[in-house]
């Protein structure tokens, strides 16, 4: 599994795993939070590498995270993960499996696409309108921190769609989602208390990985273009 991993990827995974395990024992964090965080980290680093196997860990992470979020009345996060992310893992497995590269390592590498300027304009418009409308819905059903929750959810949905379609620009949205999610959990844990600091660590790890993922997918797209030119 670690055959083609870079030194950065190995250090990133080991570092945040140690931090999560430490928090679990030092602050008596929940076991479910630890499982969700560890599986989530494996999922996102495999996405950054363009590996289809990310979806197996994504199934575990989205299911556990939905349950944890619901317990804190973060209904936007709970619905996003339980009703959208969880089934999306199975869709992603199918769609990515149909678009492997000819030079795939262990049969997992996926072909990368890029978003146009027009695509960016449409994306931004949908994100702004969607965040405003969804915040109103969360407010009606009694959600907490509805503006942060709404923005994180809407951007997450758009990022997941771009991910399923194999666009490198998904990572720009994931970076924004991770910043919002870190803020959301910090505010929630301060106001409500709780022993799920693993969630803050997980999203912090996701943020670092998203920056790396953007860099790596752009690099992958350039390499794949060169391979296409040489093969013609």
C-alpha cells in the first residue's frame, strides 16, 4: 500500500495518527471519533494521490462522522455525510474504476481533468446562492452555527461532485471547506463542551492534505497530458 508514497505523505500520516491517538488517551476522546478521524485521514491522502482505494476508507469515515455530528446538533454536517457523502463513496468507486490511467500504479491511478473559467463562474454563483438558502433551512430546523455549517456543507457538496468528475479544482473547495469546518468544530466544542477534539485534528490534517492534493493533482494533470502527447 505504501509502495509509491512520498516521504511527505508518510510523515503527514504518521504525525497526525500519533496526535489523534494521544488525544484519545489524554482527553478521553470517543472511540468513534478516533475511528472517524483515522479513516478520514487515510481517505483524503489516497484521494490526493488519485487512488481509487480512498473510497473504502471514505465509507467508514462518512458513516461515523454523520453519527458524531448529529449528536452535536450539527444537522447540516450530519445530513451531508449520511445522505450524500456515504452513498457517494459507492458512486465514486464505480466512476473512478472506469477512468484509470494506462500507466496506473497497482491499477489505481485516475485520469485528472481541469475546470474552465466559465466553470469557475458557475461554481461560485451556485456556492453563494446555495449557502444562503441552506442556512435558512438549518435555522428553521434548529441547527447550531448555521452560517458556518451551511457554507461548509454547500462547498463540500460541490467539491464532492468535482471529485467524482475527477477535476483538480476540487482541492480549492476542499481547502475552504476545511477552514470552515475547523472553525465550526472549535466554536461548537467551546460552546457545548464535549470530548471530540479528534474532529479538530482531523480537519486540520485535511487542510494540510488539501493543499498538497491541489499541488499533486495539478502535477498529475500535466504529466498525463505529456503522456497523451507522446502516445499520439
